[in-house]
C-alpha cells in the first residue's frame, strides 16, 4: 500500500458521517484485514519496525533538545524574610524611642536663643460648606443659619447635577465605544481573512514545491539524478552573530559616550560653581564697602535711617557676631544707642529661628485658631444671603456660578469628545497594526512550518543517499506531504 490505510480518501469520505462507534468498527475491520493478509498469511515475513519508521519518517538517531534536562530549581522557601521584617520594624521603633529620649534630654539643656518657637495650630476652612457650618455653630443668628442652609442646599443640588451629567457622559461615551468596537471588528475580519488565506496559500505552495522535488527521486530516470543531500536548506536554529557584534559595539560606544558626557557635565558644573563663588565673593566685598561708608558717615541725626540700611546689609552677607561688632564699633552715635543696636543685631544673628507674623501664624500660643480662605462659587451665594439687599452680591453669585457651570459643562463635553476621538484613533491604530502584522504572521507561520518539515526532508535525503527503494521513499514522501498539509503550526493558530 502506498498510503496509510486510515488516511486514504475513501476512508476519510466514509467516516465523515459515521458515529464514533461506527468509525471504531470500520477501523478495526480494516486492521483485521491487514493483519490477516499481510502478517498471518506471510509466515516468512520479517518482523521489524522499518515500515513504521518509513511511514512516520523516524530518523535512526535523533537527539533530545539540549535544554530538555536543564534544571531551574526554585530557591528554598523560608520564613526568614518574615522574621527579618518583624525584627527590623521593632528595631526601627526602638531607635525612634531612643531618638525621642535623646531629644528630650537636649530640649532641657538648650538655650532660649536656639530653642524652636511654639506654633499656633491654624485650622483653614477652605471649603465653603465647612465655613458655613462653622458660622452656624459659632454665630447662630438668623442670617448665618439662612445662609448656611442655602449653601448646603446649593451644594446638594450641584452634587446631584454633577452626578447626572457625569453619568450621561459615561453612557454616551460607552455607546460610541460600542459603535467603534463594532466597526473595528468588521474591518478586522478582512485582515484576519488575509492572514488565513495567506497561511493556506503557504501550505499549498509548500505542498506543490515538495511534491515536485520528491517526484524527481521517485521517477523512472532516478538513476540519472545525483544524490542531492547537503545542498538543501537546513534549519539549524543558529543565527548570524554579526548583528550581535554590532549590537555589542553600539552598547560599548553608548557607554563610552555616556561616561564622557558625565565627566564633561561634571567639569562644567564645577566651573560654573567656581564662577558663582567668585561672583558671590565680589558681592560680599561690595556690601562690606557700603557698610564701612555708612558707618563712617553716620551721625546721631541720621542713625534711624542708617539702622535699617546697616541691618539689611549685614543680613545680606550673613555676618557673624564678631563681624557685626567689628563694623559697628566705629559708629559716631551715643554710646548707649550704639551698644543697644549692636546687641540687638548680635542676638538676632545668634538666634536660630524667627517669629512668624501674627496675622498669618497667630501669636505663638499653642492653641488652635481658625481662619477662612475660600475659593468657591458658593462663597458668593453665602455673601448674598447674608445681605440680600446688595445687588452686587447677587450679580457676583449669578455671574460666577453661571461661569462655573458653563466651564464644567464645557470641560465635560470636551472630555467626552476627547475620549471618543482617542478611542477612534486607538481603534484605527489597532487596525493598522493588525494589517501590518499580516506579513509578519505569515513569515512566522512559514518559518515554523519550515522548522517542522525540514528535519523530515533531511531524513528523506539521507535515505536517498543510502539507496532506499523507491517504494519506501514513496511512503516517506507521502507522509512528509501529509505533515505539511495537516501538521503544526496549524492554519487556525
């Protein structure tokens, strides 16, 4: 028989409409006929696997992949990291407690000039709802209660309106996304069809090529054909190292360029710092000369004006207490005024901190204070409700509230349109990508098909070189062609 008895056209045609039991019975019947005719009726037949090897194109020596026996043992699992984390956290807490203890000891010995100042806790009411509620609690009058209730009601209305329009936008965007997805899937059908048809065409082309190639060795004038083994393309799984060499050279050049750039930029930075230092020194010299001129020309009549200049110039050069005393000793003021002014500047230079302005940070008492800094359209509604007779409050409220609503509506519409357009562009980009990937997928399919078939073809030519009969070569050729048609990678993959 020239082809497998289970793969002939008649059997395949018959088995299309058979049940599983009928198919099994049909196969067993044919197997029984083969056994009785070709094995039992041939007592002198030699029992071996040569026919099977020819049918399945089994090589005499084929090694397993070298990576089959690689061992990738996972590291031993242990609770040591958990223990280390627990000990580390507790150690950090112990260090923190030691730090607190040390800070307490330092705080008892530090001088008043170096001590950090007390802080007043400033509670900012930046949300108009919070400010309105604070006024209702702190000053529960008819106006504050009316204004606070109005602000809370307006906030609820704004929240529900925002929720509705946000939901409407999400629904609209989702509907447009569904339309975009449908259009994209419709276009992808054509692209997937191209890939599917291309794979089938590759398979048919390989079948035609190999059938013509094998026919040369199975024809009657086969004796005239010289052995062709070794002239055929073989899949070795090796790649050209030229690209790797170029890649390594590129990495080396990139690394060298990076190091050179780092060194150059570092040198430039040091050069700039040196120039900055020289400029700063020139500035300090200039300020010192100004201080000397003020001290030289200052009198009791100009001392109030000169005090401000001297204080500003001495602060600008970050003068030390010794420098301050050295410059101010030549002042031609009353001795008491000179000593008092010098001690004031010396104490200020020795003090590590300064007190914040009371209008911003409070008076330093470590107790909470409240202030309101509101940037909210509802603040204008609150002001209007406090004084409804003021028409400007009314105009401010409607103008700013309307502008806020229009701004939010415009932003919402803009975001919705932007999202839809982005989804459209993303869908078109996906279509373009899939269309460009058709050729890549076909090359991938062809490469894998060659990798699966070429070892079988090589084995065929080995048997040709060994002088195997044409009948046995025909069996091998049939099975190679069958493998091309039905073997991996499959068209649907």
